[in-house]
């Protein structure tokens, strides 16, 4: 049992690392291409718009995370409920997407987005950009459920393969369109949206073709399954909303408080350290389903060994992050060939953010996998409450600029880094009795 889990983990990590490495290369190549084509200010606007609509993924009421846990157990037991979970989730997400689309369309039409977001463009252009982006994200919101199918099957490497193709397709299309035609924010939105939709369709087809015993059928829709998923999903949903406030409002706060130019420097600094978060994802993505499986089979010995290994790796992480903070200005100058100022405090706080976040993720992944999220829920609400006020205080009253916003995030997520390990140690120590 122990060897089987380690084998699955090693296989997934090996493939994920390879796919992620290429995917990251595509993303990093697209950044200077976008900045050169759009300009520093327009790039900052695009990043803000893209991050705003990224919030739609958190409006699934936690269904995706609940589905992942339920499907992992259903696949393990080879239960006939799999088709009911799949169909119910698709229909539920479609309903949420339609409601979100209608409400967002009205908001886009009636709100003056240029004034609200401090965007120096004609209002009709901003509304067109937002509406096109809204359409693509609403469709992707439904279609991206295929990822949970592969996660539940403990094939997270396939998800990373799909993301590699997506980022590669985006880079190719950006180059072709910007090289042979005039660049624009609307073109950029269409490229990102169409690429994502195409990849979702292809990999959804791959899943159902290879697992032809699983199908989507209206007759498999069960209200009871919504209730089952909701028992854990509501908690996940509240946590997702809190994470949205803590992690996904940064670009919005920067553009409102400091302007689009500061978004570019902030986002580039974030991407400099993003590689560490990506490595963390490579390791933790396959662990979620494995933790669910191990806990269900009472394989606590494997869980404890895995926790020890992750903490040893974390020590090495600190050293590499410190080196990146020191060499950050030189790396950014080589990578982004633009005259952009990066505050040394911004790089320092970004490094601290990565360290604190990854330490918390070591324990959060396990707790999510076994569905123990009550304490995480309380911590998430507390962190979300203090995040935005702290950001405003650090920017307006301490004059820390965009580095103040990431400092507020570091302080907010530090609560996770304290509370989550305590809960995990408490759970595992009880299993020794």
C-alpha cells in the first residue's frame, strides 16, 4: 500500500514537473511579449481585468472541491454514483454560470468601469473588453470541471498536460496576432478565452472516451447529490471567497490605489517568485487525492512520512527564496527588458509571502483531502477581514506603495501557518492512540 502510493506520487510529480516546466516557460515568454505589444499601462490593465474574472472560479459554491473528494472515494469503490456526481455537477455549475453571466452583464452595462477601476480608456471599449472576457470565463467555468475528474483518478499530471497545451497555444497565437496585426486588449482577451475553451473541450473528450462507462445524462441528475456535495462544499466555498479576498484582490487594490503602471511592477515581481508556488503545486496537486485515499484506508504511517519529507523540502525552499530576493533586480532586468522600477521591499515581502504560503499549504492540502476544514474556515474568515484594511493602511498611511499590499497579505496568511500545523499534529497524534 505504501509502495503503491509512493509510486503514484513519484509518477505524477515526474510528469507534472516536466509539463509544468514547459508551461511556465510559455508563460514567462508571453509576459515580455505582452508588455512590448500592449505597453506597461495596458498590460497592467489586462492583468487586472483577467484577475477580476478569475474570481468566477470561486463562485462554484465549493462544488469542484467537494466533487474531487466524492469522486476519489467513488472511483476507489467503483460505485455507480460516479455518473450522478458528474451530471449533477455539470448542471449545477451551468446554472451558476448563467446567473453570474446575467448579473455581471447588467453590472457591466450600468457601472462606469473606467472611473471605478481607474482605467484611462473610453468607456465603450472597457465594457466591450469586460463583456468578451465575461463570455469566455462563463463557458470555461463549466467546461473546466474535467480537471476534477483527473484529480479524482489520481492523474493530476494530465491536468498539467492540458495547462501546458493551453499556455503554449496562447503564446503561439499572441505571437502570430501581434506580429501580423495590430495588438489590442480585446484581441488578447479573445486569444486567452478561445484557447482555454478549446483545451477544455479536447480534454473533456479524452476523459469520456477513455472512461466510456462514465457519461453525462440528464437522467443522472440528482438533487440528493447536490445536498451530499454541499455538506463539505459550502465550507470550501466560504474558504474560497476568503482566499479570493486575501490573494486575488491585490492587482485590483494596486490599480485603484496606485494606478496601472504599479500593477505591472507588482505582477512581474510576483511572477519572479511564482516558480516556487508552481513547484509547491506540482508536489501538492497529486497529494490531495492520495491523502483522501490514505486516510480512508487508515494508512497514517504513510501520511506522517510524507509530512516529514515536505518539511525537510521546506527548509531548502527558504534558502532558494532568500537567494531569489537577493538576485531579484538582476533577474528582472534580464527577463523584462523594460525600464521598470522594483522596490527592494516589494521583493522582500514577495519572498516572505511565498515562504508563509507554502508552509501553510503543506498542512492545508492534507486537511482538504480528509474534509477537516472547520478550523481553516474560521482562520480564512479572520484573515479575509484584516487583509484589505491592512493593505489600505500600509499604502496610504505608511507610504509603502505596492509593497504594502503584499505585506498585508503576508500578515493575513500567517494565521494559516500557525493554526493549520497545530490541527494536523492534533489529528495525527490521536491516530497513534
